C-alpha cells in the first residue's frame, strides 16, 4: 500500500483504504478500482489520503496515529467552536468545547493504545479546511510528544487542549488576510502575529479551562533563541507546552499545501527541525520528536545516494532517518522488489548510503 497524491492518481489503481468526505461520509470504499471519472473527481476534491494497492502490497500496513473518523469528528468540533465564537453564541461555544474534551480523551486513548511510539507522520496529515484539521494534527502530534516526554494523562489533556485551541485567535483575523496568497506585508504580518495574544485574551476571559492550556495558546509561536512572538521568550522561559506545540505546529504547517507554498516531504521537515535544534526549538523536545516519528513511512518509495530506488519495509526505532529498505528494479515495464532487505542503520557496508529524497 502506498499513498498517492491526487495529481498522480491514474485509472486502474485500487483503493487500499476507505476514502471519507468532509462530514465522514463514504466517498469511495476500499477495494474500489479507479476509472477516469473517479480520478478527476478525486483531483477536484484535492484529497491527500488516497492509499492505493500496488505490487508491494505484501508490505506490513502502517497504523495511523489516530483514526480518520476521529480526525474528522474532532475537526468538526473545532470548526463548530470557531463558528460559535464568530456568532457570539456562548451556549454553542460551551457545547463545542464539551465535544472537544470528549474527542481529546479519545485521541489520548487511541495514541496510548498504539503501543509503538514510532509513528508514521504521513498519517497525521490534514485533508481539507486547513485551520480545523491543522488543529487536530497539531494536537495529535503534541499528545504523542507529551507521551514520549513521560506526561501523565492530566498533563496530556492540558497539552492537547492547548494544541486544539492554539489557533483560536485566528477567529479575530480577517479572512482575506488568513487566505492571502504570497508573502504578507510587514503590517499584515504584525496583524497576523496578534492571533496568539488575541486567542489567549479570549480564552482567559471567556473560558474556565486549565491555565496551562491557555498559556500554551499564548506561547506556541515563541522560539528557543528568543526570536518568536508575542513575548520574545527564550530557553526555559517558554513553557514546555508551548515548546511542544510550537514544534508540532511547524511540522504540520510545512508538510501541508498552502496558498503560499507547496508541502515539503516529512523527511525534509524532520531535517529542518533537527537543523534548528537549539535555535528555534528546544533540543530536548527535538530529541523526543526524533525518537517517536517515522519520516519515511512503510511503503514509501525513496531515492538513495548511490542512485538506486528503494521501498521502505521497516522502520528503525534507534535511527528513524535510516530505515530498512528493499531495492526496486524496472523489468519489462514493471517495477519489481528485490528479495534482500538492506538495513541502512545497522549494516556497516551501507553506512555511506543515505536517503536523499522521496521517489515520486
């Protein structure tokens, strides 16, 4: 099973997972063979999780961090909260927050039940309605990192709720500014930066939730070297919840298609985060992140530094950037997989071979 972006879908491909719509409705069932009209429809939907069957489907299936149904349900609750705030409906806001608390408990339960903390980051990705799904993605990754840090359930709840609400201040930012293609002017960027403080002020005045969650909303754009906003906090002056959400926020934003940039690959973003350890991000949080993620999910096709193509067949817990792979060969117009498994981490003969990118 591999994940194929909408522009790369072709007639004859077979879906390996159900494809759900915006409101959890079933668009296409697992096992459906794509025809030309279905391919064009999926391109229009710009759906990111089109998993298809291919010749390598004897590969083990990678379990997502949280279920697609839970992602969509939680995103719906976040969407509802934004709308109720815009409408000034206090009763509706309280109802939406109650829903979010319920789904956050389910998120913590699902991630806890996952067993292996080594996680396929491609399965955290958003699908549509960026702000809402981004909030869920950031919350899921933040909870995962909180578990890796050793937080108890109460602390995970405070962290997760802060992550779900981290962009709530964008309710008060004009939509034309939020959706503007291209770079913001200096004045526009200053207005955009106000969302952290505005979200904090709103929650502090209107919500009786955990203080730590509210502080996380205020501090999720602070940076380890003091270059962030709104307070310019550095080092340990930024609270841990803010540090974790800051990293999760950057990861999801960089791996998402936006009006002003195309998505980077998970592996490229992992390298960006590692390169900014001690600069933008707390080194200990980065260390927790690296121990618990899979930049190259099972089934990913990759390019090796020796010019060969390969497919990832197993992740290495001790070194996620160097998984186990099998080489791919082109024969008679078909792609075949070699029998031998190459361990890029533990085989000294392969230490000079690195993954230089994803193979499209």
